[in-house]
């Protein structure tokens, strides 16, 4: 039995679904462009530097969900999937997922469950471990619930998911995680086969030094 975990943004997608969702809302005139671009730039620099405050970022990203009815959000998301996400899923990514069809597989991403749930289903990955967008009385709260699936939080969330299945990492012959970001070093270090996909400079250097597999391909 083997375990295969996939990061999403810039790994299976040729871009960032969180950014694209907010950009989609800007293009529809729902969010203010100048405010969005300014805040996004700050968060992106923090992310690259490894200093991102995940709570502040999630408050920024999840707030728009709380400002519209769920039914309207679902209509928008269907358009988002068609116009933004499907063009970001290349044949190589689909083949990669298909190669692991017999494994226990999960998509593990810091991006919230509302944005990533339909993407996970599009990729036919059976399990999703993502930052949970809180809901009360059928409406998004604009806040995350539980531990965010970010950095060490990814490890905790994966371990909790495995426990719910009566499993641990040790129960698998091999465990893999595909990711592009050095922010995923905690989970990459927790598996037997860490795989850097189109890695950022810091992860590439670490993977090279550590002898990890590096894949460079068009997603």
C-alpha cells in the first residue's frame, strides 16, 4: 500500500487558484482592484520569504465568501472553473495523478475548501485536505475553521486524516508528496519520497542537496 499526496497551486496547476479566484472576483467588479493588488503583493512577498502570517492571509482571502449568498458563489465558481482553472490543468498533471490511481491519494493544499473542492473533483483525487472555510447557517463566515493546511499544519492535517482511516505514515510501503514550495518542507520531510515539482529556488537548492527527486514540466 502506498500513499501519494499532491500540492495544488503551481504543482498540479500552472498557477495559483487562490490568486486566480480573487482576480476573478476583481474582474467581475465584485472586489476593489487597487486594494486587492496591494494586499496580494504584500502577502506574496511574505510567502516567498517564509514569513506569511497565515491567519491574516486567510482573513483577507475568506472575507469575500461571507459577503455573497452561497448559491451565487456556486454560480461564480462554475464560471471560474471553466474560464480560469481548466486551462491551468495540463495533460502532464492529469497523467501524473492517473499514475497513482491505485494509491491512497489526497490533495493537500492551503487554499480553502470552497475554491479547491471542485478542482479536486475535476482531477479525480478522492480525498481533499485543505484549509476549511467556515460555514454557519448555510453561509460562509469569512473565517477558517480548525488548523490551516499550511506548513506544519499540513503535516498535522494529514496525520489526523490518516488517523480517521485507522492509518499512520508507517503503515505504507512508500509515501510521496509532490510540491513546488519550500513552505511545504515540513510535509516533504515527513514522507519517504519527497518530490519537488517546478520548485522555487529555495526548495530546488534543498532538494538538490538532499538528493530528492526534482521534476520540471509544464503543468
